[in-house]
């Protein structure tokens, strides 16, 4: 595939000078802030990220403070942003930087890419924005621009498609001004080459964009062959005793890893058994079932039923005290809760 790299970069950089974003809170900041922003921006839009970023920086102004914080506190500041593995990896990576790099953010590609949660594109973006190095990037926005400009065949899950996209990203990234070029490509992807109805008339690439020329922008990037999203179901148990509710800390991996949630069972028949094992109750208390709420994940949807269980007295004992806790309803905000669980509580108060 022929690429006139100089012409491509000139158009992109010329557009960026006039229309690109130059005042995002993490631009022209140190590597820690650039890194944090890049992790938050994975799968999340700029406007959503800004308040989380500012709040996070206020509480964890440097790598040291982040490395020393508890994971619970980090997750609490991430609450609502989703994809919680990002927060756990950020915390782990801060500890790696503290322990292996004397607390200084590394400047080599290999060291940055080795940090938990940092892939090839994120490593390139951090090194480019924080240290002015020339690395290509390939986040969702850049992939879409390149896939449309060059009518790239196949979907992102295919290794030959990704190889082609990396080749193109590498080819069009200029030797000079790589940071501006990378920011410009992300801006073009999020402001002009948007998922549906791209604003081609305003795009600096329209004269060299193959999908624009052939009127087939909607066909690119090519989609993954469709398969129906599976449904899963869970039953959450809300044990309430006066102002206290019982929370369960989820295992560190899997959905909502490490967040506080509600205990779960497969079906109503299993509630009593669960109460005998974990609360050592001998008599089943009164239980009310609530409506089902549906939560959409990328790969499946989850139907959550809620059973509300009123207890007259707090159980004397509880198994696994590390991962279960009675919490005052007024203090729920001090615990990192998954969004649907927070909504469940909001709907009850
Ligand atoms: S011309 Fe249109 S389809 Fe092509 S890169 Fe620009 S906005 Fe995207």
C-alpha cells in the first residue's frame, strides 16, 4: 500500500494548528499525569475523563502517593469510570516505578510497555506526549481514521488487520512533531472521523481518503462478524439490619474486581444455604424480591435480581471477615461500589 507520508502528516499538522485541542489538562504535563490520562482515556471519552482526572490528581499528586495508597482508596477514586482493571494496574504500576525505577517514570519503550496495563499504543502515547519521542500510536480513534483512509480490510480482532494498521501508523508518523501529530490524529478521530456520519467536508484528509473517494466510509472499519450477546443472571442479597447493610468485597480479578458489592447466589433456593454458611443463621429471615435490572457489559448483559432481607439483630458471627463487612448506609460513599450496585442503593433510599 503506497503512502505519501509527508503529505499525510502536513495535512494533519496544518489542521491541528488551527482546530486541534491544545488545552487539555494533561497536555504539557509530566509523565505521571500523561500516563494517568492515557489510562483513563482508554475506552472513555475526554469529557467524562476530565473531572475524574482532576479529582484523582488532587488526591494522588504523584507516583509516590499513588504507590503508597490502599487499593480500596484508588478504586474509590475510580468509581464510575468503569473497566476497573485499569485502576488496579495503575496502582500496581506505580509500585513497580517506586520499587524498580526509583520512583521516576521510565523513558525507554521497553520499560514503559512492561508496566501493568500499558500496551503498545499507550506506551507510544506516553513517550510521545511526555518526552517528545517519535512513536506511532493506534488507539480507537486513530485506528478508525486509518481504516477509512486506506480502506483496511478485516476487523480489529484479526492479527493481519492489526499488522496492517500498525504499518500504516508507523508510515505516516513524521520524524518531527510526532506529539502534535499523534494528538491531531486522536482529535480528527474524535471530532471529525466519528463512528457514524463522519464530517468529511471539514477533514484535512478528504483529498487522500480512499473511503471518502469511493463513498464507502460507513463500511470501515469493518465490523466483527455479529454473534448474539449472551445473557447472564445473578441474584444479589441485600441484608439490612437497621442502618447497616452487608457488603462483599469481590475477588481481585473478574468483573468489578476488588470493588465492594453485594453477596450473590445463583437462585432464590440458594439464599438460605448461603445464610447458614456465611452468617450462621439457623432461621431464614423475611425476604422481599425486587424487579430485575439489566446491566450491559461489552460482551454480555447481566440481569440482576435483588433480594432484600431484613434482620432484627446483627448476626454474632460472620465467616470470611476480610471480605464481608457491615457498613452504615450513610458511609456507603466511602466504599468503591460498581455503578449498578450504587444505583440499586440509590433507588432504595
Ligand atoms: S475524509 Fe471522512 S472518512 Fe476520511 S478520514 Fe476524513 S472524516 Fe474520516
